[in-house]
C-alpha cells in the first residue's frame, strides 16, 4: 500500500484536516475515583489519562526538599496503547526523557513553595497513541493538577506543529509525526510565556519562528477549551455542594453517572 | 496567518470515521493500524454556477462545463473512473480534449497507488491552466464518504463511492442551480458491473469510447483512444488464439523467487545486432544473463525490470555471432494477424536448426560462454512514448483519402525495440512522418506489443522532426521555460549590471574586487556561455599565482525556487549539432553569468600559489567581481602564445599558464591518468540559417585545449577536497570506479591473438602504460582504435553524495585522483551549482540551505543528474550521427554528380555474416553485412570470404579495410540508414 500524502496539493491533510485545524479535543476531569485529581485528554485518537496524588508526605525521605514540594512523574505505556517500539521498562531512555520533560515543564508553574517537605505524584497513562503524546500528556497533567487543587500560577497548554515543505501543520497524528520535522510547545497563556519547546529533528532556522508563533496561537485556543472544561466541572461541584448542603435528609437524584461521581467526591471533600 | 480551529466531533461519530486495517511490518509482524478521518461540510463542488460552494473553494477557480457533444447538454461534466485515467492518459492530455473533468479524491488515490508516474501526470494537468479539471474530495465530504463499516470488498466500496458522489452532485446541483439548465454529470466507466449499478441508481453513464465518439470534433481523439481488450473480444469470438509466449508468474511468486535467489532481477537490454537476443545484468553473475529467442525474452521491452530464471548450465552458451535484423526477418509479417508470420517462424526455426546441426558447441568461443535464462515475469515496465515510422508494407490501403481503420506496424527508430502494432484511421497520412507511439499492452497471444498513436512530430528527415524525435528519445526537457521560472530572473533583465562598489550591497558583500586583474577566457569558437576564465602572474617570491574564475551562478539561482527545481530536473545543458537545450534561461547562461570580456561579472574564484614545480603551496577560494580582459578561442590563444613578438600582459599570462599546465599534466600522467580517446568530429554547417550542405572533419586538439583542461581539473579537485572536508556526509562529488577486470577479457584476448600485444589492466597507470605500447607501425591510428575500444570497456563516471559510499571508492579512475567533483561549468551542469553552494557555505559566505544537508535529497538529485548526463551525451552523439548522414549525402551529391564515398575503416567486431567497422574520419560505426554465411573462427576473431577465384580472403578484427558508404533510405520504414559495403580487400556487393 502506498503511503498517504501528508499534505495534498489541495491543502488537505491525510485525515481530511486543513493545515491549521486541530483534531477533535475532549477534556474530561475527575475520571479516576481514587486519585486526588485526574483528567483524561483525547486529541483525535491519542488518549492520555493523568492521575495526581498529593501534595502528600513522601515515602522517600531522601528526595525531599525542605522548602518546597517535589514532583515525581511516572509514565505507563501499556502494550495495547499502540506506541511503537514494543514494551518499555521504567528505565527506558525515552520514558525518562518524557517524564523529565513533564517535570521540567510543571516545576516552575506549580507553586511548590506552598507545600514544603511534600511530594506531588503525577502518573501518566497512555491509553491510545496516535501522535503528539507529549502534547496530550502536558494538557492532561495541567487539568489533573487543577482537579487536584494544586496551586499553579497558570495553565500549561501544549500543542505540536510540524513543517511540510513550507506549510506549518498543527496537532500531528502519528503519520505526520514520523515523517516531518516537528516541535512540541507548551505555553502559559496568561503570562504569554513558553515553558517547553522540544525539537528532535532538523529544521530550517527561518521556519522555526513561524511555527513557534503558530503553536503559541494554537495553545491559546487549547487554553479556552480548558477553561471551559474546568468551569463546567466547577459548576457541577457547586451544584453538588448546594444540593448536599441544602437538601434536608433526602438523597439527591442519581440521574447521570458523571453527576454521581461528582457528588460522591464532593461529599468526601466536605 | 490562517485561522486556527479545533475540529469538534460528537463522540458517536468516531466509530464511523475511524479506519481500521492490518498492516504487515517489514519484520513480518501483523499490526493493527487505526486511523481517523474528519468529515467536512465545506468541500467545494467546483461547478461554476454553484452558489453554495462559493465560500469554500479555496484558491482554485471553479470550472465551467464542457460542450460540443452530441448526446449531452451544452453544460456537462465528466467524472471518469480510475481505470479511464490509467489507460487513457494520452487522450486526456491531448490538447484537443476539452471536456470539463471532475476527478474524485478516491479515484486519485487509486491512481496514486497503482502508478505514481500517472499520478504525477494528472497533477501536472491540474496545475496547468489549459485543462478544466476539478478534484472533488469525496472521501472528506460528509455526504459522500464511504465509511469503513460498510460492507463489501475494497473495490466494491470504491465503486459505490463513485456512484454516491455522482448522485450527490446531481442532488446538489438541483438544489443550488435554480434555473432549468442544470449541468449533467456523466460517469465514465468501462466496467459492466458498475454500469448496471449506475443504471439502477438512475445515473448518467457511458463508456469512454462512446463518449469520444459522441464528441463533435473527435478525429484526432479516436486514434489516441486506447482500445482496451474489447478489440480482441470482437475480432476472434470463436477461434482461440494460440499462446505464443509463456504466461508470467504471479507477482507474489516473483517477489518470493527474487528474495530467495531463485530468480534474478535486472534491466532487460536487447542486443542491437540481433533482435532475437538480449541480456540482463544481474549482480549474482559476473557476466550478464543471456536470453535467446523470443520465448525466453518473453515480451520484455528494452529498459523493463524483469525477473529471470537461470537455465541449467548445459544450456549456457555464447551470444550468436550473427546479425539478425528484425526488419529483414519479419518483413512479411501481417500486422492484422499476429499468429501467421510464416517468415518469422522460418527465421527462428532456421537459427535453431543451425544449432542442432551440431556445429554450434564447437563454434562458440568457450571464453564467451554466458549463463542463459528466461524471463518469467516483469517487475516493472519501463514503457514510454517511442518515436516510430509507419511501416509502409503493413498498410492494407494506402490511398491518401482512406479513413478506414487499419492495423499497421510502427517501427521504432531505436533498433532495440520491437515493432508496435497500432490501429489508426489516418495511416496513409502518417506515412513519411515521424510519429510518437505508446505501447499499451503485450498479450501472450500476440507476437507484437499493441500501442496507440500519440501525435506526429513532422516529416521524416526534416530537421525539426529529427531534432524533436532525438529530444524525445533521450527524454530531454526542451519546452521553453515557464513564467514562474522566468520570474526568478533579476527584474533588470538584460540591463543588469554589477552595481558600483559598496560593501553593503548584496552583490558586493564579502566579495573581492578583482576587476583590475588581467583575466581572460579561452573557449571553443562561437561559445556564448563562457563559464570559466583564468589568470596567472608571478609573485615577488618567485612562485606563481594562478586563478580560475567561474561564473557565480549560485548568486542568481537560489535553492527551492522554480528556476532551481527546473535546473535540477534538467540536470545539464544538451548540446546538439544545431541546437542547444539550456539548463538555465538564456538570460543567465549567455549574458548575466557569461564571463564576457570588458564587462563586470560576479565570479567564484579559486586561487593557487604554485611553486616552480607546479606544486600547490596554498589554495584559496573567494567570491569576487571580475572584468575579463579578453575572450579567446583556442586557436587565437595558441597563435598569441606562439607569436614571439607579442609580450603584453595577457600573452605572458597565457604562457605562464601553459608552462604550469604542462607540468600539471606531466604529474597527472605520472600518477596514472588515462589518455582515452573517443571519436569526436566536428560538423561544418554551411550557415547558421540553412545548415544544409555540411561536411565533417575530425576535431583538432591544441595545446591551449589542454591548458584550460588542466586548470579546470585542478579547480575541481581543490573544490572537491574543500567541500568534502566541510560536508563529509553530503558533499557533491564525482567518481569513476575502476572497471572490473572481466570487462577487458575480450579485448585482451583479441589483442593477444591478433597483434601479440598484451594489456595490463591491474591499475589505471598500468593500463595507461600498456596502451601507450599498443602501436602498430603500419597503422598509425591503431593506437587510437585500441583506446576507443578500451574506453568502451570502462564504467562511466558518476556523481554521488559523499555520505552514501565508502571513503575508499571516491577515486576517479580515469583522472587518477583520489577525489573529484564538477565545479567549473555551473551554467550548463547542475552538479556544479550544488558544488558552488556547498563551497560557498564551506567558506562561510552563505549558510547552506537545509535541503543540502539532507543525504536523501542529494542522492535523489544525483540519481537524476547522472541519468540526464548520460541521456544528454547520447542525444548529442545521435545528433552528430544524423548530421554525418546528411553530410555524406551532401558529399556524395556534390556538384550534381553522384559519387560514392569511400573511407578507411577498421574492423572492430566480426560476425559469421558481417563485420562491424569503425570509420575514424567520420567518427561513425557501421555494419557491413554479407548475404551468405561465411567461415567464421570465433577463437581468432576472423571471418573468411570467398573472393570468387576459389581462394578465401580472411578479415580479422583490427584489420584496415576500405568501405563504401552511402545513405540509404529504408524503403519500408523511411529510416535513413548508413549503409556500408566493403570495397577492399574484397568487394562485398555480391557477397
């Protein structure tokens, strides 16, 4: 079978998108019952779940810092996820790089000084992989941290951008990611800062600026989506709190599964 | 910046738009692949009157409907299936084909997966403005996409998608166009199944043939139409054609066979002397595999990649020592009936009978024994349009007014190709014309391939037709440069000058001002694209500073521009006798980059400081501005140098250069460089306008030729070292591999047996030395002849990317240098342009464009320019040959009297029924054939001819003979042919 054209002469990408169109994005919060915060983010067929535990007391006393919280990031790549390259161990170089990228991205954003001598555990699960894993992982981690109530100075919104000839493409699927020079950019939309730029392939310097700008713009769009997701989640929480506080004795309705989840955890919190 | 958006889709849709399939990886594992697809509503239909799609058309203008059809309305669009494109591309490309075409995205993808070249041709059609083509992305459109979960095979889904698209169009147009003149969408299909389904769905459909027949202006188009298979069905309903050729093996079996080593894969290369023989060079055998007979060649055509099965060793044999001419052997074949061909059977039967007589095992030289094989399958066809003549004898009716459909033979100009059977209505008017013919298919029941007429090139022997046919045969791009390319030229055009010196201007930045230097150029007379100039002067310390200044083409041609990609695809300028096909637009080639005298020009300069022994003390590269002081021809420069009265600066410079060049040459020869010969002749044109009566003379070489050559070599070598140092992975270099020793075996054997001379081929130095010793005092040009033959045993030099081959194979065998590149002719060679860019980056003048960092990219360019270089050489030679033919004609008819031209010739190969000779005065090779078989001794390379008195005259390879040369027009094919007959030692007219 012939390899599909990544960008046809009619400006369509192999999956029917235009260059600046991003894949379908869904942001779900509090999917995990046990975790302090969790989020599942899908970009097209890439699906990543992040769970956050903490800030909590660390079991590993050696790694503690006396003036701030430390981040510990772990990555799970199950075999069914479709990540190429077979099973990866914990000490796999690619995994280590991935987790350290996440750690370095979030360390300056999380207000770690508010939680001295504690640890925040971030666990990333790749549920399904179709390109732009780091982007999905960063976005999911942001939401999971917010869900967990970890104080942060800003959202961190990640996007990927590749270059096909001279056209920048946003949000890459695995086909594009494998064949084109691409960068992953994480931005802090409110302060307009960039906390992460990775580029593992060669790229003409002249094109870099254009791509970076486009990725930053796209990051702002992702930010709007995140705000909406967080707002929805907060509204639900608010409603749940009101119903628990205001309802005398009676159990609230259990119409939807999601509503029930919300209520249960809200109850735990109170 | 384009608007950024997120495509949202409901969760439920995912199951429909995800495409799941299984893929086998290179290691043999099966992996499930999931891909998603986004369905859109904003796909433009491309119909001009449509009001709904206006907003999402993008940059392409919509197309208006076509008219001029008897059946369909004034405003209709055709929507062909993939098969139509795959078979009828010539038709669609024809300028007289004007209907508006809608190409479905799924159709386009199908074409892409079946044939990439065709896909590219369609893309070119869509880019051009002459054709009305619109691509409708039906697979991205919500209403027309055929989703993965629908049942049926891939093919069924595909054709269902096409019907769905047509139905959508009908519905869509009803909605958007309120007037009663709704355009018709006509589905073009040749598939009965599809026709039935379309009928059920109530769609308008037709076959391509009926469609073209219904067009009002269709005479040209009907001929181009490829008759796919139907013809055979009609013509022989009951009678079954016997199979002439074995069936090809299935593809899976072929790939498996090639992988396991049971089959061998290679390019098919027919024997130009004997159409019933061909060979295939494969890596696993030192000698090429020999394919004998039609059945073993099994429908392969020159250039095809074939899979060959090797026959048992008992059947291995040497190539036949006989000339078998297709035109002669097959002249009685009937084009209409491929099975008969009584004469043909005879020709082949005769040959096999001869083998059976038992003489054959002794008759061939055991040293020449080659493995034999048979073709069991074609890996890849390499068919292209061929330049042909119509065979007059194959016409059933040659009345010039006849428009009856006839089946005729088209004989390709290239004698290695088989005759092609075509059906045409205009056969009589095509006689005496050169025409272009494409092969469509070659059935196992048909002796000849079947093809179709594409277009005519012009009258036979008219210079335009011959020129165009040469360009086509050798795949030279000769169209004028397009608008986009010309837009890359400086806006000032002819008036562009180097601006006044200002270190901030783009031209002067980082350039050295060498305008005061006494620089001159030395070129052949009439040279317009002067790309090199030289200078030399004595330095105070006694050393000599020599400089080579090359036109700075890379200043004008920037990477990744239309001009650059055109130059990369042309690869080289092609020189024909009366025409030059430029690589770069002539404004650059003959003006802005040409280092004309007294004009300031931008240059790329190489300076050497050389000591008195011509050893390099120091090398320096710089961009510069020069003003040449004179443009000499070789002859003028020579005269000036030899004239003791001239002592001006220029002359002194030339003398200085000459002394160094001689030392350089001596050093090169000592290192083992080869002095090879190739027959080079010069064609005298009477005037540039008519160029009719012409004459031929051999090119003369002067000292100054060698002067320029030495310095160009030196520059190339210095540059090669520099760019290889700077870019070890991607430097553009040129190499000449040492030829395998087996290549020389035959020549060595002939030399030992005929002349008692030996050839030492252990190294280039040894070869050069032993070539020098190949002297026959009686025959002064014997040495040249041996050199020519030795040259033919060698491999050709090639461009390569330094990262792709191992370091120890960089060497240039012929020049005996460890590293070499081409730098000195950027106007006419693309490799030089790349070398300029790399050198410019190596001296930190400009940053290297990122594509020049990519090995894959460089390799791809190298592959192309190697091919173009070869083609250009062959085209040039063919053009010389054509003019030699004309010259001979002129010479023999000079003064109104027909005289015979007689020339000295040397035998280079002997056959049982002929000899191949080389005429050095004309630089051509010819074949003398005898009507009868003669005594032939393959061990001694001799053939004996009866002289009528009962005695035999023996002619051996290397013998000097005298031949009569005449140009004879082949009666059937109109192909001008140089015919030679032996005049002495024996007259062969009656033999």
